[in-house]
C-alpha cells in the first residue's frame, strides 16, 4: 500500500515518525512524502503525526488535517490516519469536529495503526533485532536523533507535556545501545540524545538517574569517529563534574543544550522549576572557564506572569555574563490546562514582544562576538550538502545542533572536491563569520595545522 506521511513537531516526535515509518516499511508498505493530484505519486492513505504542544502548533496541525480532508473529498487519497500529541490532548473534541478522519491514534500506538492497515490484524511482528528505523525526507542519515526517554515529571506550571505524553519513561540502556549501534551501521556519524529531560534518564526504571552510565555505554559501543550531542539538559542536574566529563570525552561533543527558561528565582519558583540562580550562573561560568570555546545553548522565556522589569533585566545580565553561543527565546503563551494560564499579573502581548526583541538584540551581539573567536581556527564539520556549481559544502561543527543552530560554509577547490562527501567529515579553516554562520576553506592536510578543533 502506498502511504503519504507527514510529520510535525519536535525532535522527539521526529523519532516517533521514523519508528512508525520503519514498521510500515517492514510490513511491506511504500512511504512517500509528496502528494500530487493526477500523478503516479498518488497515495492510498495519508498518515500525519501531530504536535499539540502550544496553540500555534495546534492551529498548524488542524489546518494540515483539514487539507487532507479536502484531498479525501476530491478522491486524491482514500483514508486519513491521525496520530500523536494533538489527539493525546484533544481526542474527543477532534473526533467530533473532524469526522472524515478514518483512524485516530495516540502517540506510539503503532499497533493500532498497523492493525487498521492490515484489516484488524498485525501480519508481521518485527523483532528488535531486524527492525530498522525509517528516515524522514527532511532528515539526514548522517545525523540522527536518539530518544532516550519520553514524558516528564517536572510539571512546570506553563507546560502541557505531562498531560500530553504522561510521566517520565526511560528506554532501557540495552535498548538505547542497540538502536544507537544500528543507526551507526546505517550511516549515522552524529547521535543527538533527546528526551524531555535527558538528565533524569533512568530514574523511573533504575531508581536513580543513570544518564552518565548511559553515556559511558554509548562511548564504549559506537564507532570511534562518531559524535554524541547532548540536548535538553535540566540545569539543576548539570554539575561541574558532569561538565568535566563532557569536556574530557573523545566522542561527546563540547556542546551542552541547557534550557534555563529564566534566571530570577521568584520566576523560576512560579514556573515550578527546581534550581537556583547561583547554581545556574555557576555551571555556565565553569564551562567557560574550563574551555573558552565550549559551546553553550539555552532557551529562555520572556513575559511569564509576574515578570517585572527588574526580573527581566536580571535575565539580560545573565546572558551578558554567561556569553552563551546560542539562545532561543519564547514569548510566554498561556496554554489551556496549565496552572500558569490562571496566574495573576499576566503580561500584555506588546510588552512580551518588546522584551523578546530587546533580548535578541543583546544576544545577536554576543553571538556575533562568539563567532569571531573561530576565525583563523580549523573546524571539523559534518557535511550536509554540497553545491558543485558554487563549490561550497554546507555542514555543522561541534557548535551546531541540527535545525536550531548555524552552519559552516566550506569552499572547496577542484583539487579538494572529491574529499567533500555528504554525510562525512571534512576540515575547514575559518576565514569569516556572521551572527549565525561561519565560512572557510576545505583543507585536506589540516591535521598537522595548529588551532584544530
């Protein structure tokens, strides 16, 4: 059966989509990612894996489902399957409002999807040993997300994740290692570890966090020339010892994504986020002292209920002090079903936008200054695309996570073009920078150069 597949949402949802695609492939179905009327690419069934995290995502996903309804009415597709977070959050309401959907399924309820496609039975039970994860069209086989846990136990007052995806559930260490090795066998050169809170990994099944033990096992089992990138680390569980471990590893990149959300303790307490301002400042400061070129990313929220000018200015002060490489900023959105939506002292939209703009203006200056530190240095990059006409390869260094960070543009000569291959590593000497991207020249003999990173 030919199936059109559409995926929305975060990296964790992307992993879910690829797992379902792998199961569909194993069951003999053909997956396509483009729908065109009156063409050989016409699908029998459309599957959409949804996101329901925030209001904007909900609107985008509902519109995508309505588009599929129109295609079904016109005969382009025969059936529609909707899975994922949107149904987790608004199940009964959606079934009433969008009746032309043939099957609704919750996140990770792949058995229901397979039974529906196979007339009520699962014809092929795929063993872990032979199962291969699929690949979304927009993703790269060389850089894969590795989901180590799902759900969350933090219950931040602004967040819908626990109500959508449930309590924290870790993937057993052995299962994570098996999938990691398999991804590497199929071309992965970078594994990006994701979970709602990766630092809490293992607490639910082992009685205590086992994140560092997991990292040690990964380092033992994956090939030598493979990157491990750590994402979504709760600042309260990042310690100086942990930073030392990362900085001293040959496989774990000197890159930490530590979403702090805010720095002022009254706001953190109102958000129901554990941790303190001194600790947050200390770990960022220590990483910088440990290695001035250590790559740091964070996410902050502006306009949370009760955020005064004083609290906001403390956040700006923190960014100035920490000199963080990459910062994502979100304007607080009161989400249905969250405690914070009912808090007093809500901030008006105009003030939130002004604060976000002011913060990003400061961060753009910091990012530009951080970028300049790499001019004259040689970076190892993972090539994602190669433009033969303009003779430039685009890739990412240890400082750049997929989708959210910058790129490195490496120009190559006729002599070096064969050394540049998509999905492989190359070295580039950096000669120029912008706020987000770096530019340089491919070099084939840089291993003997100085300033090699």
